[in-house]
């Protein structure tokens, strides 16, 4: 029987954090919905598209919806009421959700071309993002007793409210430093500096149009420094920092000696929370003609975040409970390697870097194959890790206080 004093502090902190998260999310939803309606009424005064603003409003509502269960379960814990485990039939329900996802994807592609896309597309977008992420997490946690609903919702809530914003801020700071260094280097490269100024001017005039951007990048795409800089940034710096920060919510459980299986499922949950907010934001600003293709491609990105964070979560729990720090190093390097490989293959999505395109996809055949192979590898890792951990004996005791079980 857990000691009541051990349960109070984590639940009080979660109650406070979730309460603030609900307020901020609600205020954000009101702000974005209000700006979206204002842009419909008077489009001349608002440069942003109403669909994008309404989509951000729905994203804020999703964040709010995740925080509400955290509030409920933290309150139940403080009142010493039982917390139910995660439903055993979650995979069955999530598999039904995949059929709904297919319908929502088709409906969303149609709605994106309609004049009322600002109204119909955002809720469909939520379904298109949430349902495949849910299914992937359920596949990874099938047969594993990994704690209560409070733990799952708390990990999701912290990932949405803390991990994603913190990651964004740090990446902005890092790339800001890189831009400063690049600017200093360009002082001695007048021709290259002129080409970059022309590129910026074209972007300001025409916006991020793919065809315009591809033509503008033609003089620069053979520059070794540009290709190397993009590769180092997207396939080196980004994977390293994201894999360090995505399991941030899991660090709050370090003293509770999670079993490796519990760490794996907790990592899957953190990765899903990260992918949820990142994907919703990406789809919100996508052009109508590219919406469906981007929605499908982002399923692969969601799989990446879920699997890599699951690996790191497994490594952290193995290190904490069994002092196997080499396992943590192997898991982290594997996660960074998978992320780097995915981003390298995904560079084909950048105009000017893609080689000979496939009609309608703007991706080289080798890059399409690479992404599909990587998705196959990650799905295999997900199934293999689940099968291995679901059958593992629970010889390591769960969290002594069971405060999030």
C-alpha cells in the first residue's frame, strides 16, 4: 500500500501544471478563433488565412483536451481514489480508428479545395493526425502493463505543454547562432551574399511557392557549403537535440525505477505527444493541393518520433533500474541514427535538393524508396520491442509510490 505522503507532491504539481495548461490553451483557442473570424469578416486588415488561424484554434483545443484528464486523475489521486489502468482493448479501438482515418483523409482532401475549408478541414485534420498516432502507440504497448491512465495522460500533457515549446525555443536559438555565423562568413563572399539577398527578395515577393523556390535555389544548390550546412543542421543538430528533449517528461520518473517495458511505453507516449503538436502545426499551414500528401507523409514522421522516443525511454528505464548505461547509450545513438537517416532521406522534400522528381510527388525515386524502407525498419523495431518486452518478467518493482500508476 503506497504511503499517502508520497502521492501528494507529484499530483499537486500535475494539478497546478494542468490547470495552467487548460487556461493557456483556452485563451489561445479563443484568440485564434477570434482572429480567424475577424479575417473572414475583414480580410483586407488581416494577412493571415482564416483556415490557418482556425486550424491553430483547433490545435489549442486539442492541447486543452489532453490537459483535462490530467486534472481529473490528479484530483482523484489527491482524494485517494483508485485510478484505472489503460484499457486492454485499446488496440482494437485504435484499429477501428484507422478506418475512420482513411475516411477523414479522403474527406479532408476534398474539403481542402472548397471555399469553406476554414470550417470543415480543421476538425478533419485533428482526426487525420490523432488516429494513426494512437494506433502506433497501442501497437507498441500491446500486452504490456505500463501504468494507469494518469501516467499516460500526464506524459502527453507535459509533452504538449513543455517539451514541444522548449524544443522549438532551443532550435530557434541554435539556428539563430548559426545564422549569425553564416552572416559573418558571407562578409567575405560577396557573390554568394548577393545570391542569398536575391533569394530572400523573391521569397518576400512570391512567398514560399515551391516552383519559385526551386528556381531561386538553382544557383545555390551546387554550393557545397549550402548542401553540407543543410545536411548538418537537419540530419545532425536537429536529431540530436530532439532525441535529448522528447523524453523530457520521463525524467520526472527517474527515481521510481521503471521497468524497461514501462520506460518503452512511456517513451512511445512522449513521442506521440511531440508528433501530435508538430504535425497539427505543419498541416495547418500547408497549401490545399499538398494537404493530403503531407498528411500521409507525416504519418511516417509520427512513426519516427514514437519509435525513437520509445527506444530512448527503454534505455533510460534500463539504466535507472538495472544500471545498464551501455544500453542507454546504444538506444540513444540508435534513435539519433534513425532520425538522421529519416531527415537525410526527407531532404528530397526541399525543392532544389531532390534530383529527378516523380510526377506529382516532387521526390526522387531513391528518396521515396529510402523513406519506405525506413518506415519498414521502424515498424519492425516497434513490433520486435513489443514482443520482447510484453513477455518479459516483471522482476523489477514498479514505482514504489505508484504515484502515476
